[in-house]
C-alpha cells in the first residue's frame, strides 16, 4: 500500500518513495568484499572445531598409535564422570567466579574515582590501565617470582617472614594475579557507562534531597547494570580459558587444587596422551563458552538499544 505525504497547505500530496529492491547480483556484489574474511574465519575456527568433534568420538591414545576405534559419545561420558575432570570443572567455576566478581567490584570503585576531576587524573588512568596491557605469561612470571617468592618476593619483603604463598594459598595466588590483570578491563567498561550518565538526572536527584549514597544506589547503580553485566560476561568468557597463570604459577597444584579445565585438557593430551578424551573435554569447554557468549551478545544488544533510545 502506497502512503501519501502532504507537503503543506495548498501543495499537492506526494507519494512516499519506496526503496528499489536489489537484485541477486547487486546483493552479492555488496557482500563480495566480506567473503575473504568469512572464508578465513571458517578455515581457522570451524574446520578445526569439526576435526575436534571427530576426534572426540575416537578411542585414541598416542602410546598405542596403531589402535584407533570409533566409540561414539563414550569420551563425553568419561569427561562428565571422571573425578579429576569434575574437580577441574569445579576449580574452573571457582577461579572464574572469584576473579570476575572481585575485578568488577574493584573496577567499579576505580571507575567512580576516575570519573571525578583531580590533578594528574590522566597519569593515574594510564597507570591503572597498564596491567591489562601486560601479556598473561609475563604477568604470571612477575607475580610468581617478584611478588610471591618466599625468599625475595615483595610481599615477604614488606611484611617480613618467609611464607610460601603459592604453596599455602594456591587458588588465592592465581585469583589475585587474574584480578590484577582484569580489573582495568572492568574499570574501562564501567567508566564508559559513568561518563555517559545524564547530569540532569543526577542533579534532579540532588534537588529532591537524595544524598550521595542514595544517588549511587538508586540512580547510578541501576543505570550501570548493563555495563556491569557486560564486563562480567566478557570477563567470564576469557577467564574460563585461563591457562597461563595456572601453568606458570602453580602447575595445577598442590595436587589438583588449582587444576582448571584448560590445564586438565593439557595434562590429558600431553601427559596421558588421551587425544579423544582431551578433544571431548575441549568441546565441553567450547559449548560452555558459547552459552556465556550468547548472554554477552544479548547484553550488548540491550546496550545498543538503550543508546539508540536516548
């Protein structure tokens, strides 16, 4: 149905111009520049994942190279029932949740600090962002040798004593390293939300008699909820894959105290040489990451809708 638009008093009505639908050739001409990137993404991500799916259905131990048998979903049953893998799953959840929660809380506090004007704010912001720019392996080595070392580490040098922090508090040691590295990421996301908050809303709250704490809890915090959720979800996607800190600082020990799923997959592949079982565990990790990523994409979409409604 064609709509008519009146241009004004005495002017003849004008017909709304409808966009001319593109032909198949024109559509493919517009999409053609994206094909190389799409092909590259499929080659480096989807094909290896399909190969991993195939390997996960095999009984394949590298110590028995001549014996490979198709066993269907038996490796997945082994992954979900093996005591070591269940412990690794629990450690993964604990490591990820603790690191994300503490990083978000510290990032919120630092973002509120940097949202205020004070001399040297640019320098402070740069220094606070720096830990996120350090490579994960370098950060783990720094904390293991320069901070946690019982003989010459920074903590024992300041507090005195000769506590072996990695051996006595392995999970806390790994979580602290990850929090130090990921707090700047959370801070940047939350700071972006704070700087986009309407000053008129804050002023209206003050005029209505709300104090600083009431303004923060009833106005600022609800406004920041999508940004907090986004930071937590993106942090979870990355931290669930943590390998560098566990491998470098604790090697999963003592015992299996800090062995998470990525490190357990490494042990299954290069210590037990069970390629099929390791592939099945990797598929389980990928599926869990996809579930978390789906929630992250929904949060990002809600942020875009919220920004578009302003």
